[in-house]
C-alpha cells in the first residue's frame, strides 16, 4: 500500500486500530488455550513465544499497511520517530497480565496506542478472553465496546467503594479505606475498570510508557487522570525514552484523589 507519510484521517486510523487489535486478540487466544491445565507453575516459554509472535505479527501489519509509520512493540522508542514524514508512532503492548494469561485466568489484555508528533491520538485496550474492547480518541468520548463510558462523580468513600491495587500495595501503604481492595492482576484492566466507573480508583507500580500510553488516553477521555502516588501531577510523555517509571501512580478523578489518599498512610 502506498503511504507518503502525510497526515491521515483519524477515523481511518481508528478503524484500522480496532480491526488490528481484534486480530491480535484472536492470535493471542491460540496461545492462551495451550495446555494450561498441565502447567500450574509460571510458564515463561509460553509467554515468550506469545509475545514474540504477537509483536512480529503487529510489526508486519504496520509495515504492510503504513510503511512510513514507526512501530514499537518490544524495546524503546526508535530513533526514526520524528516530525514530518515520521510523524506517526504505533505502540503495541502484547500482553498485560501475563500471570493470568499463562494460568488460564481471563483477565488479561493487550493495547495499541497511536502518537502523532509526540502527542497521543488514540488508545485501545482489548481483553480477548472476554471480548471487552475499551477505546478512545484523544479529546473525544471513551467506549467499552459500543457503550460510552464515564467515571462517576463521587464525593465520598463507603463500604461499597472499590480500590484496585498492585500486588505488594500493603508493603507501601497502611489503609483505613472502608471499602474493598482488590488486585485482579492486570494494570490495563484496572485502569479501564476505573474508566467505566466499576472501581473508584487504582494504584499501579513498576510500569513504563509502553504499558500506559494507550490506557492513559482511555482514562482521560473518561474524565480521570494518571497522578503520582501522592496525588501530584504526572506526565507520561517524560518516559517516552523507555525508562521504567519509579513512582507509584494513582488513577482517579482529580477531585476524588484527595479523598482516597486521606484514607491511606505510608507504611
């Protein structure tokens, strides 16, 4: 396909991304179904094979459809990403929730983001085992499949509130949070559950730009923010060089973040 590198219609790119992530999901499911019941321990080979296959498949699709675009799967930002003809950067995270993936637990997913001249254009997070697609274009509405989603405007926390956390959350925080605290094992799923109003907030740790660039578009479109763990501003673009993010992060509506933080104290 001819591609001059000139500016594309966002609708075309959005439709392409949705079709592509569903295709990647179908391919991931062929690995998800492989002998899980026979391998209760963590199967690194299965995860490696799946990630290598999915990353290569994604790169092949981008090279065929948009040969002038850059694509990041494994590794960090390519030096070829520039303004002008090199304005587009696709970022693919093949597996989010690898422990769940290899154990046969359906809460795992993959993400695709598109950046243009270092600014986010769109983000998608897909959970193939449950067929849940979360998606948004920057500055537009967020969707769960075809249903528009928006975070709730909460003014207090209660026994019915839900906080999603990373696995060692208790080592960093003492909690007086009155509601439920859960870890479902997938950062992307956690953020999307907050975006759709199923959870009040989430804390995440040990992430990277690639892990978060797609879901950050979704959560912002739904009315939320990625914040530092103390509630201060966080700028994901500072980590486009591939560095790990040392800060623990919080996902919440800005007006609700302080209410959550007041129920926690450092361990």
